[in-house]
C-alpha cells in the first residue's frame, strides 16, 4: 500500500461549532467523536478531528475539492449566512468566485479563522 492521507486535527475555538460549520457547508458525515475531538468523515475516508488546543490558534489553510452541484449548494449557504468570501486567498476580490484551473473556486474563513478554499477542479 502506498501512503494515503488518513486524518488531521483542526484547531478550533469551539470544536462543536467548527464541526457543525464544516458539516453544514460541505455536507460531511458525522463520525463517532471521542475524548477532546468532534469528528467528521469526508467521502474519501479522511477523518477531520476538531479540538480546542490550550494554545493560541495559528491560522491554517484547508482546501476542499467538490463537484459542481455541491459547490452551488455550499456557495448558496455562504451567501445565506453572509459569510465573507473572495475569489482569491488575499481577499482582494471580495464577494466573488474565481474561474481558474478550468473550474470554480472561493475562499472564506471558518469559525476559528482558518482559511478555507473550495474548488471544483484539482490543480494537478
């Protein structure tokens, strides 16, 4: 077997709030949670674990590849919730999506301040 990505821990100010945000935006499945983790399962089997660290949270970047239908539904939720978003990671094109890499993309922040990217086509 080759190496495959299995799980990551995402620092959260409130693990339940962050897990709910990702679950709702990306329509992820809940996974059994234990200990300090609130867990979600991505379609490819990758586990997202949300935890509240006892240190200051450093902003990270997480990119999600979605199909066009999920992009439309998730983007509609961003608009409904008035979540600040942009066509670029530096928010120089606020309130827009991009059409780069033969697909669509958008950047926004999660409740803990992490940079989230949603794209419909992989870069490679």
